[in-house]
């Protein structure tokens, strides 16, 4: 059986001509293997990358198209893939033990974000919001198939938005979603889901005739908020590139277009990546090397029909990681930002056949630094950064049997004291 992998959000194309000012690019193809002094990114395959779909350890291949990635605080990694017969959830424990579970109730869905709850269930933000329990049973929590959008409703049965693109789960099990309405009263929101109730946490709909330009304080404060700005007082104008979430003890991080803000515990906003002075950001020279203040950085709009954003935080390290879909990259084995740590022919083959991916950046201590390029998605645990890559072989891109997906762990530098 061949499954169509069309994705409602992915069909909304954002042209390169619409791209806003770019954060300095990686330039990963400008250096050759002869330049031995350039830095590299040290990675380790922890799931997939082998040559045998029935193998174990380094010999295991995880077939199918990438559909979602998440990690729990204890380092258990969850990978979702699309196989010919349906969706599969892979679990990789910190011990190295791996479990494959076929999903029931969900045949096809590509998650923009995924998040693990304390009870071991995983939430998938895939246009709708799904919950997958540890046994692989999927239940739709929020259905976006409705005639009228009602993002201000307070009960799930009456609530409807156009797309759920982000999800984060707090330590107490509270679920937060990033969602938006794209046609009509365009706006992006953050909601808290609590059983049958749903509460607006951030964003508001536009007023009649209201401007979406930065000259509107409600728009400007959604990217670079003034002190004391209430999260529910801002209007997000770039809702096609908004909605991804991450959470730590400081608050809830919200990617909303060219910036990232933090929703604090008192419901005010703090700027994080704020597009203040993009011209002050320097070129990326090596992994984890500073490029300037994160508040000066500006996240580019996506230029492809793939998943377009991701956001994660390592609470104990106070580090936020985000992916920038403004350009496409393949993993590279030479030059600056080359991937080091490939130990087998099958791993090398997977990277050679890998599709174009996004660039990942780190924000730590208010500073911006590049990490890696060629990534499909990212996730974090208490002490690690994980990335997903997928490879394509064969001529039929819509057939999951022609794809393989793998998860790698990126070696992080020692935590900096700020």
C-alpha cells in the first residue's frame, strides 16, 4: 500500500521572495576536507542508521518517513515514522533498549512538534492534537475540522482552530498548544488544555481593520515586547511561521514568526529572539561559536513545504535550541560544520541520501550560536540535544518504503556559567 504524505500545513507554500532578513547563514559547503583546522559537530547515532530492519544496536535500521520526534526528561527518545502499513512509534531508552510499537487509531500524521507527558504518553501537534499512549493507541484531543473557528472558546467541545503546530507538557502534566487561524481573522495563539477545558494563554484576534505591520504596537510587542506586556494583548502577524513551544522552570517559550518570546509565570512576555538589529549578527564560523546577541537575531521564514520549525529547551543548562527553515542544507562530511562520529557504511550511506534539512541555533546566556545544519527535527532531554534525519532512495517519494529515518545525539560543549 502506498500512502500519500500530503500535509495540510505543508501545502501552504511560503516563497523565497517572501523571506525576511536572514540570520547569517552556515556556509557549510565553502570549506574542503583539506582544511583540518575547522571545527566539526560530534554526533552519535542512537536509533537507526543500521542496515537491517530486524537488527539490534548499531545494526538496526528504522524504515519509513519521519513523522515526529520527542524526548522525555530521563533521556527516553520517541521517534514516529510512516511505514507502508501505517505509523510506528519507536522508543529508545537511556539503557539502549529499543521498542517498536504500531499505532492504532492514527494512520497518517506529520507532527510539527511532539512532547512527552509524565505518564509516558506523547502528544503530537499535527494540524490536530493527538495523544498516543505507551501501548500505541492514538486519540484525537483537538479536532480542527470545523466550519467556524472559535479560538476564544473555553471548552474543548466548542473550541476550534485551524492548525495546531506546537505542543509542550509541563512537569505537572499540563498541556500547552500553539495554534493559529490562517484564513479569516489571522492570528496565532497559545492555549492551555486541561481535561475538557481550554484556556487562552497568549495572542488575540485582530480588531476590525487593524494593521499587521510592525508600526502597530500589538504586533511589535508580539516579537519584541515592552516590559509588562501581557501575553494576551499581542497580535501575531506571521502565523504561518508561529506556534512552536518549549517549557522550563522560567516559563513557556513561544516561537511567533521572526522571534521567540517567553511567557512568564505572571502572564507577561519577555523577549528572547527579538529581531532588534539583525545586521549586528555575524557570520557563523564554527559550531557553538558566538554570533552576537540573541535579541538581535531574526528567524527566517520557511522556503519549503516540509516541517518548518522546532523549539526545545534544556532546563538544567538554561539553553534554548530552535531550527530555522529559511534555507535548506544536507548533512556534510567535510568542511566547517562537518558531522563527525559516523562509524559504519550504513550510517554514511544514510547521510549521503539524506534530504535537505534545517539549521539549528542555540540561545544561551542571551547569546546566539550555530549548532548544526541538515536536520529534520530536534528534541532535548535533561542533558542532551537530539536530531532526526531522513534519507531517500528510489524514485517514488510518496512511498514510505523508500525512506529511512534516524536519531542522533549531538555532543554539547560544557555548560557555560553566565
